[in-house]
C-alpha cells in the first residue's frame, strides 16, 4: 500500500481551508450558531462547515433539479443545496423531527428558498417508497441513522437518473469502521461501505473529507 502525503489538520490549517472556500453568509452562520446554542448535545449531527459549499458546488456541477436529502436536522445542508438549485428545482428533505427542522424552516424562508424545499416529516423509508419508481432524482444526500443506510441506498439507486449522484456522509464514522467489535451504528457503516463498493450499478469513491464522504454516480 502506498499512502499519499498525510497532512495533519490543525485548527490553524482548518481555518485556512475555510478561508479559501466560499464563505458562509449571515443566514448560514446564524443557523450554525443557533444549532449549537439550542442543541449542544446533538450539534455534531450538523454537516461540517466546509460541506455546505461543497454540496452547493456538486448541485451546480451535476445540474441537479431534483434532490432528495435523508436526514435534515436543522437544515444547514438543505439550505446550501437549495440555494444552488434553479428557481424551479425541488429538494425533498426527509426528517422525523418537527423541533429540529423548525429552525431550518426559518432559515430557508429568510434565504428566499423555502419554495424549493419540500420537507416531509416521516420515516425516510416511507417517504422514499412513496416516490415515483422511475429514475427521476439527480442528486441525493444521505446523512441519517446508520443502521438503515443500505435500505435508503436500495430505495434511491433505482430512482437515480443516469449519472445521478449520491453523496453519503460519515462513511469513516470517526475511524470506528476499523473496529473489530463495532457499535451498532459503526457496524451499519461498515456494512454500508461494503455494499456500496460491491454495487455494479454505481461507481463510488470514498474520500477523507470531514468524517468520510462517499461520492457515488449512477452508471
């Protein structure tokens, strides 16, 4: 195995990276701050700051018009992707919490993109199974409970357009993908990574962005 250059990400280097990415605007920063204030014990579920601009970039790169998000939390990633959609685009946001997503609703309205977001409060599998069966999704973002990731994947893949993109967060799961006796969530990620790697319908790359980000394109 040949390992590439290994750069230690110090706080200073992380700040440098953020400074050289598209900056978050006032609404995005306000939503991040509110999330940490209101939900300090759960704020780690929020997508990393650098993932907002990356997701927006991927929306533009793919020309996505229909997006499905599995796991919305307080809506930071939702806001980033919705802003990158064309005015007639649609983002179906799946979550089970009215409390968490209420803060997202406020931010989406303030940003003028609420009309692009179709928030569905229900188990994500129910929402996915109710979608049209034919390929119609341009991009999906999976950032939810790890035990159900394979089930989400299996509902999404047949519905993805050719060359459609699935982005999956936390695919390194804090390094616990290497654990011999993993937690239930870590075991879910381990199984998901194997499933994705073996799926001939998709081509995938697992990256070390944040806590591991897997990019998968429909063949």
